[in-house]
C-alpha cells in the first residue's frame, strides 16, 4: 500500500451559512490523503503508474473556489467523491477541510472536518 498526501493547500472559497461568507468568502485549507493498494509507479518510475497530483490539485481548487454550500462537511464529502473519481489507483481518500476564519467569537486555530470515503 502507498499513501499520497497533499497537505495544507490554501484556496479562497465561499462555503458557509452566513450571507457574508457567501459574498466575501474566506481562506480554506485542504489536506488530501489518497491510499492506493497498488502503485505501479513505485517500481516503474513512470507517471502513468501513479496519481497525477496536478490533476487532483486542480479538481480540489475548482470545487473549493466555485462551491457556495453551507457546510464544510458537505464540501469535504464532495471533494472526496471527486478525488476518488480521478484514478482507479485510489482505493480510499481522506479529505480534511479547515476553516481558520470561521465566524465564531473566540480564540482558535481552525475549525475542521475530516471525511473518508472508500472506492
């Protein structure tokens, strides 16, 4: 088994329940972990034997930047589904959506949700 991890990618998006979140937006931090039962590229050193990181990045970026959903839970689930569809090599995907500027009166580093889906 191999794990491909893309950590703490930052995107500007419009997910949130409050009207100002949908209008003004904010930064979201995404971590994507892809488990692969078999990753031929480990032996062949060929791009075709792995998951295309650039494609995963662009899919996540497009979804975060275009989504106007209410919940980061929903966003995380949508991201996981889209990443799973990218390659048959991916057997499990874990998405962490962090919302460091969540509209909560208090001191915190981030609010985040983790979703794991299996192929």
